[in-house]
């Protein structure tokens, strides 16, 4: 039986996949994030706000994903660690599928760790830590030579 955290990320991936079409489901994606959140990765730690600038960033991000041939995202596994009754940490393992210009299909596995707030029977992302996705894209020939 899927947990609430599993269901949350499966819905998040559904919105992600819908957004790879002609129109980004900005409100669907934004509904998964807190009013403010922290993003950490190889480029450092940044604070974000769930506002119109974030909506613009999402549109730009999905245009990039489409430009490198992103076809679909799937959740492979969700490992949840409770922090307290209102907060959780979830390591989500994904598999993304890309179509290269050559016609070759590439699948890339990666993981992101999220921090979730639980309030009024709903979850929101208030932070996440991601690896170097650009390095993965280069390694798999989606951005040119590695």
C-alpha cells in the first residue's frame, strides 16, 4: 500500500510528465512546494519563493528538458525518514527517459533528497538536495561530448 509520501511523489511525477507536453502545468508543480524553499546542489544553496519568478523558472526549465529530449520521468523508489510528526525526509529514486537526436533512447537513474512539511493532511516540499544533473546529461551525450 503506497504511503502518503509515495502518492505525493507519484502525483509530482505525473505533473512533471504532463508538463513535458505543449504547456507546463505551472500551478500543478507549484502546488507541491511551500511558499519558500531551499534548493541545494553542486552550484551551492539557494532560497526560492513560490511566486511568479518561480513560475518563469519552471517554464524555462521545462523548455530546457524538452530541448534535450526528455520524454518521461518515473519514480523507482521512495525511502522516507520521519523527522517529527510534521516533517519528513524522502530520498526519491527516479528514472528519466530521453530521446537523443540520433533516435537512440537513453535512460538515466538519479536520486533527489527532499524535505517535506505535513500540514492539514497535505505535504509540501520545503527543501531539496540534488546531484549534478548537467554532468549526467553530458555523460550520456545529451549536451554534447562528456
